[in-house]
C-alpha cells in the first residue's frame, strides 16, 4: 500500500509501527465494551472521525492508504521522530507509545520492501 501511495520506506516504517501500537497488526473489528469509541481495523480508525465506513477501515489496504494520506499532510513528517509523525495523524491518548515499535517496523520493512 505504501508503494501504491507513491511513498518511501520511511512511510512504511511509520505505518507499520503505528499499526503495531494500535492493533498489534490484528485487523480488529468491534470489540464491544473494550472498543475505544468506534475504533476498528489495523490503525483503530474511527468512522465517526471521517476515516471511512467500517467496511473500509477494516480493509487493510484502504486503512493503510487512509493513514498514509494523513501522513502526507503532515509538513516535515520525513524528518520528525516517528512517534511525533504517527501522533500527528492518529491523535492518540498515548502519543509516546509508537516509538517502541520503530525497530521492529524497520526490520519488517527491510525484510519485505524489495520482495
């Protein structure tokens, strides 16, 4: 999806780290009382916040492209710490938690980017 969006490996790392924090890369549906409002999918995007329909945000490619669209709108995201770039798009209650996934995301991207 990152390549389809015309973005680079850094964008893939930011995306994967964000999805690792939000869902551990599990495409989560509605979790009842455990849901944060109406958050769903890999990025825990919310239909009520304009991310798309439930069907869209639980589609991994759509949700990744939606996240990347948001990332593209962040001036200077390429040079920001990962956690700041992710937080600017996600507006999480836990903005510093994305950083813990950066190395794992970078390793995944390095392993799969050229396949």
